[in-house]
């Protein structure tokens, strides 16, 4: 009995010690380091305009007006772009529901951007990202949307393409990923410039 009480006491002490370290000390150290070294990123990479938060560099927003560049499709939440419900569709490549959704998105993208049948639609225009909230689109996707946005805003396609070029982000560390454009940043620059 004495040995069992001793074992229980050690288990309780170990559990409480780990709880204090892992649920208190460790999170405080990580929070302190992130606030000290990367405060912008640690606080959500929020974008402010006139002192008001308009979005985050890290989370896509749904733009539907022809006057704006559109992000990737989203499966986050019932209507998409729900930051509190980040997830993919979990549909596999053989899923008829996914195949139908991609076909529908390709047709809508072609119609919206007045593309000829021989012009390939970029994959990121027809498929959602793993999180459903990827804030970036590929450079080709942005270039294909440029004529629609230019026409809706009454400006030249050349000025729209120049704005895209300014907002291209390179590969991470020079080797990872593809060049891309942050849709929110591009649309905010578009509003500011035009």
C-alpha cells in the first residue's frame, strides 16, 4: 500500500510538472520569442488601411466583382473563405463530385475571362488549396484575369500587367514553390492606384 501511494504521488507530481512546463512555460517562451523576433507574422500578418484591418496576407478572401482579381476556389466552410473553418474538400482524384466541380469551375473561369477553348486554364483557377484559404494565385492565373479587370476598370491591359509584375513574389528561399501573386495585396494596390 505504501509503495502504491508513493507511485501515485510520483505520477501526480510528474503530471503537474509537465502541465506547468508544457501548458505554461513553453507557450510563454514561444510567444515571447515570436513577439520579439517576428511580431508582424506572430500577430497574423494583418494588413491595415487607414488604421483599419482589411485582411491578412495569409488568408484568402472571396472577391467576386469583375473589377478585382479572384483568388483560388475555396472549400473552407459552406460558402468558402471561412477562416474559422480551414479545410480542403477531402475529395480524392477519382471522386465524381470533385471532377464535376473542377469542370464547372473551368467553364466558369473561361466564360468570366473570355478565354478561347485552346487556352489552358491554370490548375489553381479550378482547384482549392489544401487549407481552402491560400491567399496566392499563380502568375499565369493573374495574367489571364488582367484583361477582364482592365476592361471593368476602364484602363489598359498593359497597366494591369505592370501592376501584376510589381506584385509577383518569388520562390521561397529562391528554390521552393512557384512565383505567385497575393490576391489581397494586388487588389488593394489596384484600388489605391485606380
